[in-house]
C-alpha cells in the first residue's frame, strides 16, 4: 500500500538496478523500486540518450559530490555541454540545440554538398555512394527491436 508522498524509484530492468545491494539499500531508505517491462519502453529517446551519455562520459566524477550545490553545478555544466557541443550520432551528428532551433536541415544539406564536391574532385577515393546526410524526421528508442517485433507480427498474421 502506497503512503502519501511515498518515494518510488522507476528504472529499467538493468542488473545494477535489480541487484541485491541496490534493492536492500532502497528498502532500508523506504524507497519502493519500480521497473519497466523487459523489451518494452515508452521512454523518451532523447532523455534515454542523455542518461546513457551521462553514465559513460569520461568527465563523470569518480567520487561522490561533496555537496548538493557541487552536484548541481556539475550537472549544469554537463547539460550545457550535452545540448550545445555534443554531436549526437542518432541525429546525424547534430547538437540538440541545433535540432531544436531547426538548424539541422541546413547543416545536413551543407554536409551533403561538401561530400558531393569531394567525390566529384576525387571519385577514385570513393568506393560507394556518399554518406546519407538526410534529415532525421523521427527518432525512436531501440528502432531495430521495433522493426523486428513488427516483422514477427507480420509473419504471425
């Protein structure tokens, strides 16, 4: 039974989050664990990308933050870097702010032009077509899993 103002930690089904030490710590703190269903996610692909980058960025602190203010300062700097400098492979090496402001289409067209010029100048250096720099219209979380699931459903029908 949930109490008023009960703290719930929602996470994926990753082994660190389901490990005995983590679950015991949550129980000790009075926090209820909640897990998403395996291979099913309604999460936002943008926030998932942010958290994955956060976990694996080389500048992630090795030690706990001394104060809440220190943690907020570090996260603020990370978010600024992530949105304004970090080029995202899932959106054709564009920053989130470039995409948000609608600058991505122009940048991608310029990249296509540069590649076409380079290929025209030295066609012998190109074994296939230029890289696809077309604009990404829709971003999905785990698109390969979605495609495989759709294919399986079509076969079952």
